C-alpha cells in the first residue's frame, strides 16, 4: 500500500490567483492535477500510473504534472499579454477557445470580442462569443450575438444551431426547433444540430408540449430515432453508449430517461478527440517559445496521428497534421542551414558547403513564406 500523496500551490497570473492541487489516489491509479479559482474547478488533467510504481518515482511524476499544469496557466496569460500587442484576430480567436476550454469565461469573451473589433466579419469569432455567453449562462446576450451573426451571414449553420439551442435553454421549443431545422437544412450532416434537435424533441415530449407549431408527437419520436441512428453510423465526439441507451429508453417509452441520456452524451464527449490541441499548439508555437522545440512538435504530431487512426474521416485533423509536418520540415531546413554554416566555419574555403548554403538560403525563402502564410 502507498499513502495518498499530493501537492498544493497558488500561482498568480492575469491579475488572478489560481490554486493548483495535484494528488495521487491509489484506488484510481491516476495522478490528477486540478486548477481552481475561488474554489471553482476550472480545468484538470490526469495521467495513469501502474500501482507497482515505487514511491520516489511516483513523487517525481506527481511533481512533474503539478509543474506542467502550473506552467500552462502562467504561459496562457503570458501569451495573452503578447497577443494583446498585435492586431491579429485569428490569434485572439484561438486564445479565446483555449480560455473557454479551461472555463475562463471572462477571458474568453474578451478575446473573442477583441477578434471582432479587429475583424467585424469574422464569423467564427461571432459564434464562439455566443458560446462563451452560453457557458456563462448569459442566455439573452448569447441570443443577441447569434441573431446578429445570422444577420451578417444567414448561411452559417453554427449560428442557427446555437441560436436554436439557446431558445431551448430559454424554454422556447418552437423557435428552438426552427433554428435547428434551419441548421440541418444548410448542413444535413451537422452532428451537433442532429443531437440538439433530438434533445429538444424529447424534452417537448416529456413536457407534453401541445404547441401546434411543433410536429405531432409520433413524428417527433420517429425523427429522433432516425437522427440518433445517423449519429451512431458515423465517427463523432459523442460516445455511442449514450445514444444506444437513449434509443433503448425510447423503445420503452421512457422519454425522460432518454432525454437524460442525451444530455449526458452532450456533457461527456470523447476526450480522446480534442480539436483544441491545435489552438494550444499554434499559440505556443507562435508566442510561447516552442517554435524550435522538436520534442514538443513531435509530441503534437504523435497526438494528431493517434486521433486520425481513431477518426480517419475528420478533415480538420488531417489539415492540422499537414501543417505540423510543414513545421517539422521548417525546423529540419533551419537545422540544415546551421550545418552548412558550421561546415564553412570549420573550413571557410569549402566550396560545396558554400554552394549548398547559398542554394538553400535562396530557394528556402519561398518555403518559409508559404509556412508563414499558412500559419497567419
């Protein structure tokens, strides 16, 4: 038996005080690090360990995770300060998404608003700003943002999906259904809208909603089963066990339990699928001093590769891996330049090295410009 071990510390970042708590609980066979603000859990991460790990090694692992978690929070606010000095809406948007992932809602709202101040036509930032308001339970503000987004671009399905779900949270089933159906009209394979519509339909059945603007009960039930079947057929962040359970409960006419299963499905996505790692990588690469950290870049490409093996049909993952491969090429190219220069330092008259350096410097400019354009 090994005693439970842990660390507690406070860090100052962004004018705030965060409490970082890291502990090993033998029963779970995990080391878990959690970040709190004013007693509210913001974010956490954990690593699995084997129970036979010696106590000294366990303490090393615990200290490492505690330090990494603390450094990530400090680095995030450091990057925020650097992004504030430039006019680059994409960086603000990515930073906002990372803040949102860590449940730092005020910081996320600030970054998304900054992105829109720089580029008022940035549709993704509009959508993300509304999502941040939703997370903060500011439903009216979220509704206004999504409505404004639709005025700017009525063919952006995210706005209709998010506005529809906001109406659901406001207990307005009629407008919720209309918004979600519009999202699916624009993109029939929009998984989030499919799940949200199922949640709305089941809730309206549970509440015995007799609104004549809604489809008949039997139609809502059949549509729900059809949509859930479609979700099961494709790769998504939604765990199939919840979908299957909801379908089973529908067959038993237990619509309350079916609705609860879908709410759990929405709240408990597959954590192995994390598109936000691209945003964190981008920010650390561009602003956090990780541009030439080969091990950091390799770890990122390994994560993407593992995710692609599980979700081979997700284009975003393959696009991100393509960029990561280009970055690795860039670092190898810069290493090659250094080797040519080292050869000339050793032997200034080495004509072949001089020729190779000149060719690489001239022809490599186009590659570096390409990578810069892709990242910007």
